[in-house]
C-alpha cells in the first residue's frame, strides 16, 4: 500500500458541487488501495475576499491578525471536504497546518517551512483514515499561526509528501499540466509531458501559475516528483516534474502581465517590507545610481497597482505599470544571439523593450502591458514553434 499526497487548488474546490467531485476522486483513490493525504486551498477567491474585508477595517492590518484571518479559508475547505467524504461512506479527518506539524520560521505573510512533524497524520493513516490538511499555513517556532505566501498550498503538499515518504505528490488544478506557453494566448502551445525542477522553477518565478516556485524548490531538495494534473480529467494526461528529465534550448515563453516597475533612490527596506505585506513578489532589483525594481502583483488582492504605487511614493520612489515576458530554457547563456533574436521578433510587432534582466535559465524583457500578449505570441512562434 503506497502513500499519495493530492493537492486541490481553489478552482477545484470553488463551490460545494466541486468539493463533492473531489470527495469522489479521493474516496475512489483510497478504495484502489492507496493511503491518501489531501491538501486543499481556500474555495475560489475566498482569500482575496478575506483580505479585502480586513482592509475595509484597517488599511494596514497587523500581519499576525491577517494570517489568523486568511487561514480560515483553508479550514473551511478542509472541513467541508471531510464532511463530503463521510457522506460517500469514507472515513476522513481534517487537520490545520499546525495540527499537521508544519513548523515555519517566525514571520508572517510568506513564512518558510523549517520542518514537518506529521505525528497525527501518520496515526490517522495507520487507522485507514483519509487525511485532509489545510494548505498554505503552519505554526511558527514561537507558536504563532503563519501563512506560506501565495501558492503556499503547493509547498504544503510537497513538504508533507517528503515527510511521509509518499510515492507521489499530485497537484490538481483547472489545467491539465504545463505548456510551452499559456494555451489561452498561444494556440499552438506544446504540452510538456516532462520537465526538470530547474526549468519549472524558472517558469514559476517568471510568472507561470501552474506550480509554485517554492514548492518546486522543496521538491528538488527532497527528490519528490510532482505530477501536475487537471481535476476530474480521467485521460491520464499529466506533466511530471522531476530531476532526471533533460531539457535543452528554449522550453517556454512566460508572461507576468501585472508588474509594477519602481524606480528611484528612496527608502528600500521600508518599500520591501510593504511589498511583502501586500503579497507582491520582487522579480528583480537592479542598482546603479538608483534602484530599478520589478514587482509581480499576482499575489496582491485585485492586482492593485494603485496601492503599490502609493506605497512606492510614500518611500520616495516612482511606480509605473508594465508587463514582463520571459524566454525560459537551458543553455541560454551559450546562445549569445538570443537577445538579438528577441529584439528582432519584438521589433516586428512594434514592441519596444523597456528593460532586460537575465537569470541562469531565463531572459526576461520589460514591455508595455498593452503589447505584452502580442509579444508572447510572436516570441512563442519564433523561438518554439518555428524551431520544431
């Protein structure tokens, strides 16, 4: 009998009808012979709604209280799913992050997992119960409830898979795996059946939403393979993220549509603290005589550019809205002509490059938001489809 960790995202548990569908999947999996641990996100947009309510009460809520508030979303999902499983004749028990033994560093709104002590989970599994765990949360070394940052339920699932020595960690969402480009933008996007940890993490850091970057890093360290699947899809279609897969050349073109570019010589520590509290993610920082910072607003409720601009102004910076398009793959450093190729492609669609930053596995360009989709389509066609 193997152990499997199954994580279901917010869209998979968006309402009670979908929760019942998840319950059916989970019960069938246990009856097939597996010991099952399920990690759930909050239902739909619950987290955003809770944060919005908090800001109606206080423009700058205390982070401790905010963590206590937003973790309620996952607790709602876990208890409702447990109830739905019982209605199907299954035996389930739900646990919060702290009850599951997920120990984090003593910080709020983006704490990192230090260790997992899954004593109660093991006891429940040994009693043939289905274990339901609230994702995105833990308890700090100073005994405070903490959250793991946006997408943290993925990290919860991988951390539990490692601690329980699970056979697989399966991440279920509303897409059936990882593609070379967003299928909603690039109609010819290639389905990637296998991808290695490094490229997947680079894609996540560049803006791809299928998997969380911290979760991929955790999986890499623990040697846990991640299977990305679509909830309710019985075709067997999936993307396997693991270490043995060989990738070469350009793998994907990724768009981060909601980015704020912050420039100036203001008070950087104050600004970074505020960005973290809002749920923003710093993509890059360049410093010459002034700072040039790119912040992905995906984790900011409503992708609120105005609040971030106000925070930048308060710290003596200037903010503008942009988008970032990244070409991700391996061996890019040994392809010196790549920037020239990108420039040529974007010039053909009248898209000006406003800035560039390079990591080991990605070459990213800053563009006007109005031209971002055209840029993604053109680069995906030229660097992936035309190269087949």
